[in-house]
C-alpha cells in the first residue's frame, strides 16, 4: 500500500529506543524525512547514524519536559521545514504504590507525559491548519482506558492524552488535519524487558517462566496472550499518519491485543 508519505517531515519524540525508534524507522522506510529526538545527544547521534542509510534523518536532542528546551526544539524543527506529522511518543512509567507517589513525582509525570505533548501540539497545530494538511498522534496506552492500580500516575496521564487528542481533533473540523491517539498494550521494549527482569527477581522466579506466564496471570483478558512488538505498534502509527487514514479523526486507536474488554 502506498501511504503517500514520501518527503513528509515527521517528528517522533522519545525516539532513541522502543516504540519511538521503531516508528522513526518505519517512517523512513516509507520515504519520509524523520527528526529523531531524545534527551541524550549521544543516543540521538547513535540512532541517526544507525538509521541514516534508510533516508533523510535529523537528530535533535532536548528534554521536552522542560519548557525552554521544548521551545528550542520547536525553533530548530521550523528551520528544517514545515512539520507534516507530529508523533508525541515521549513518556515514562514506574510501578509504585499510590500513597508513596510524592507531589514532585506527580509533577514530573505531567511534565514528561502530558506537557511535552501539549507544548508541541500548541506549536505545530496552527501551521497545519493554515496549510490544511497535517497529522498529530499522541501515544496513550491501554492504561488510559483501563487504569492500572500499580501505575496510577501513568494511567492518569495517558487518559489525559486521549482527552487532549479528542479535544484538538474537534478544532480540525472540515480540514485535512487529523489528531488521534494510539493505545498500545504491553509491548516488548527495552524498558519493559528491564522491568520484567526486576519483577521476576522480586518474585524469585525464573525470568523465562515469569515472562511466559505473565499474560495468563496478569492480563487474562488479552486475546493475543503475548507482547506486541514495537514494529507492530509503529505500523499502526504510520498508517494513521498517512493520506489513506484521512477519514480517521478524533479516534483512540487500540493496539492492545484485546485487553480492554468492551465494545
């Protein structure tokens, strides 16, 4: 399928690993020009070098939880060109009891998971509307619909991104600009692999057995009964960013293997 993404300028935040990196690669394979982002200049440069054989890739390091660094990144993106596709992928999670999460940690969750997306949407949506062309995708989670008791701050911020996406989509009415959210379920990324290793050790179980039994014990409603791959999630993101998906707007697209048991 020709997705008509050739030469489109795409920014993927948090794209030095996991779903973000897989998404950057998938866009490059479709002929798009991609801006890779992360906090570490070293990691950004390494990913740019790794992916450069696939097409035109730029690297911009910035901590998007900080307003000033977000502003600087926005200015640099505008110097590269008019942004066609914005993928707000940046986010983090931590397993922690609700009563142990401090005010400072709550604030960090909002700055990283929510405000980073708000700042970039606020900067790039007006230009897309003016040009009558553009795509914004905010990476939420199945936890945004089915909050996880062991990750309440993460779940709450992911619900906020669904609401943000729908609200902004209302502002695109009658245009060729769309705003959607994507809700991945458990996906086998570097971060999840590290978490599973620690969880297996805490449970005093063999890692392979712990991973094998994870869905049976913790996610019994999953219809796939396995982790998604970053590439599977990336393929949905890229499709929703294309002209082929122009009729999809204001949607919360699930990529969670059927974990959310609802119509």
